[in-house]
C-alpha cells in the first residue's frame, strides 16, 4: 500500500486535483505518461471487434472456423493472465517503471511488427498474445505507479484517470476502425496503429522517475526524497517522507511475519479474517461483473449489430460507436454518484437494468426478429434474377455469382424492422452497466473491502492477495470469448441475403446465444 492508503475520489478531491496539477504540472505529466498504458489496454482489447470483420474477409479459414475467431479475440486475455503475474513479480524485483517499459516493447512488437504484417491467422494470434502480455503488465502496474507517484490528497482522482483512459482507448479503437474501413489493408492499420502510443509512452517513461515507495523499500531514501520534493510543497516533504518510511517498515514487518514464499503468503492471507473477507467479496463482484454480458457486447458489438439487421461493415462499426461512447462516459457518472448513494445501491440498480435490458428485452427483440424474418428460398438460391431480393442458401457458386454481377451479399441473415430496437436496447444496456457494475467492483478492489484502518490496509497489501482479484476477471473473459461466438454461429443458418441496394442482413438466432 501507499502511505495514507488509496483515498476515494469525490467531487472535492477532483477540484483539488485540478488546482494541484495546475500549480505542479509535473504531477499530471507523471499520471498521463503512465496512463497511456491504460489507454493501450483499452485500445488493444477494443480494436479487435472491428478488425475481426475484415480479417474474416481476408482469410477464408477464419470465416469458416469459429475456433480461429475465438482464439484471435481471446488470446490477448490469455496473454494478460501471464503478463499480470510477470508484472507483479517485476514490480517487486525491478521497480514499478520497468514493467511499463517492457509492456510498451510488447505492445509495439505485437501490434506494429507481428499483427500489422501478419501473412496468416496464426501470426495474428501470436501478435495478440504479445499484446496480451503488455495488457496484463499494464493492468497490474499502471494504477500502482500513478498511486505511488502522486500526492495522497488527490491520489484517488489521479488513479481514476486510468479507468477513464481505458474506456477512452476502447472508444477511440472504434473510431479508428471506422476511419480505416475504406483503406487498403484495413485490419492491418487497425491493429498496427497501437504501436504508435506504445512508442510515445516508452520515450516519456525513460525521463520519469521510479516510484518513491519502491526506492524507499530498497533503502534509497535520498532518491525517494528527491522525487517527493517534485510532487509535494516544500513544507510537506519531510512529513510525507516520514509517513512513507513508517508504512514501508510496517509492510516489511508484516511480510516477515507471514513468510517469504508464495505458499506461506497465501496461507497467511486466508487465515486473516480481514483479507479473507475482502477476497471473498472482491471475487464475487468481479465474477458478477464479467458474467453480466459486457464482454459479449464490447468484443462482438459489430457482429451483434450485423445480426440485428445492419450487415454493412461500415454501418455496423458506426452504430457500435453508440455502445463504446456510452461506455466511455459511464465511469464519470459512476464516480459522481458512487459516494453519494453507496456501492451496494449502485450495483443493485445496475444489475436490475442489465437483467431488464439484456436478458429480457433483447432476448424478446431478437426472438421476434427471428420469427418475422423471411425463410430461405431454395428456388431463388439456384435461379435468382438480377432484381431478386430473397434469402438464399449460401454456397461458393452463389458467392462468386454475386461478385460477378456486382451484387451485395450477406451471410449473417435477412433484414428486419426490429434492428433499430435492438441497437437502442444495446445502448440502454450499456447505460445500466457502465456507472454501476463497471465502476464499483474496481473501487471495491482498491483495498476498501472490509478494511477499517491503515494497519489493516498494510496487512492486506503485505499478503498480496488482492492481486488474485485481477486474475478472476481475466479467466472469466476467456470463458466468455470461447463460448459466445461458438454458440452464436452454431445457431445461425448459413444463408445469404441478396439485395441490389446493399441493405443490411439480420441474424435470427442471437437470442439463443444470449
């Protein structure tokens, strides 16, 4: 833990944050430079939703094999599990700044070198694994660096910027996807452009200092003091340095009492009532967050929009901006109301909205669309005319014939008047999810669960059990990615809607996957 603990961001603290960073721009430079890691986290997890549409067009095997699509999406999360573990170990061994630099190298190599130049799907998967390592390290390290290199009175506000940068990165990824829809090598640009901010952050981090807390742990007190002098007023430096040394000594004493190896630390963690209670609560809300359906919506948003009747890639990406934009604004609303109404109330209201919009309304809408969509016309499939507008059975001959006649073909369904309703309720689902179930579980994991004193905070951190909370959402993410698309494609009829004006197609079986 950092000295004084991680304070909760509120309106007063955000006002103080602006005043402090205006007087001391170096603090904002530290936070934003490190926060680029959060931005890359959001960008690399969000960009694949649009890039996958064009990867399927470029590689026939990806279009035909669902497991390839699942692995292209999910390998970033698989890599993140390993990266988070490596990031935590590197934080203790080499300092807080080093894992961020390594993450930038992994982002750059995975995005700009491996994925952007990938000649085959397996190379894209390798690149996604590299990026996943960087995502895991960033998720473990960036909030820690910001918290340890910022003044205690505005620490909560500055750490909260990392969450905003993650959702901002997701929103920008959708904008980039839309911008490159008509550029040669669409998905190569979408995936490769992430290497640019990674290179920028690498250069910026070279000029930034190490965490003062880590330096103090390594008995480099003079170096830690020099950094504190740059972020605190002169009359506060000695007091902050003393508080930092006391906190570090208490942490070392707790670690010595527990044991040095991982087994002893975990055993001691589960024996401690404070840690065990916080761990149970944290795991519960994290699992609830991941299984609320957000990963289905964010990672496959353009595909869902296509199944809702907007099969044009460009149209699907444009409408997906609705969900990503609301998701970017939601955390701001959550931070505004969470301290006023409480964490439990925010999560309960959020879950009610999720159930109403997702499980009930969307299921009914897609079921009705399935009932009213036209059937496959077997005669037209073999004898369609130039002016035909029918649902046809998908074959290689039909696909080639469509292209020869300069027709627009879609294989995901037929048009429906329910499409706009589906997009509207997807937006309402994000409105219900983002301020509550997206924001509150991460606040709970900031060592607030069941922790009543600074000493208990030090015990909780010394056990290092809160790091376990970061692994549960990653495991849940992989489960979501490997199952959702498989169910979706299994329940879909292979067909094509041929329309002279290039109108959208509708997938009739999304309700089954939900």
